[in-house]
């Protein structure tokens, strides 16, 4: 990893770790306190807490093939891990950190929760007007997806091309923010 990218790699990893820890802690709390609670309104019927064990993806899509979702998630994690050391854009480090943390949060459920490895049900507990029940990992994944679309539409590059390691050059500013004057 070249020196200019190290800070961005640290940002990505720390953000992913924070998302993962918050996701897992909130899931433990949800299982502990919401098991027999039914719906707990926080904003009336518009938003509240409801414990659901989701065997699929969003909206319980693909419930019969949880193992495929787990394998796809493992692939996403591998791609991010391979790309992470090359990141040269702070916005992309943030977006990929959110995506990695969210993906790992739900992957842990699919690997270690009942009914078994690669078939585990994801703990969801944030109920949005009975339209969707999700978790912290889902929020991170949705924000990451929106961020990826925004960065892509703006043409923000993930890596700085043309800058060789050890050249002494800093990567080209690719997040469209004004850089320091030289």
C-alpha cells in the first residue's frame, strides 16, 4: 500500500468495524428485549421496533436460497478487500467502508444463526411502517449504494491511475474537492 492511500484504507476499515460492531450489538439487544414484545412504536405506526428473523434478502426476497446470498456477500467482501489498498478517494473509502461493514454484519447472521451455516436468518428489528423491517447493516448498505450511484454519476474515480508507488507523487485528487495549494 502506498503511503497516500494508507489513511484511506484505515478510514475504510475503521468505518466498516464501527458499522459491524453497532450492527451486531443492536441485534443482540433486539433479540434480548424484543423477542416477545410484538411491535414497539417509536414514531407511532410509521416507525418502530419489531423482531423478525429474515431468511432472505430485502423484503424477504430469495428466502429459499439464503446460501446463495451468503456466497454473493462473501464475494462482495473479497472484492472490497482486494480493492481497499488501492483506494485514492475519501468518499469511496467511506462508501466502501459502509458497504463492507453492512455486508459483514448480515453475513455473520447468515453464517452463525439458526438454522445453520450459510442458511442463518438475519436479525431485523427496525420496522418502517410495516413496509420493511431492517437493521443497522441494511442502513449502511443502502447509504453505500446511494453513495456509489452518486459518486459514479459524478465521475469520481475509486483509484488514482498513473501514480506509481514510490514515485513521490500524491494521487490525483479524485473526489472533486479543492486540494491544498502547492
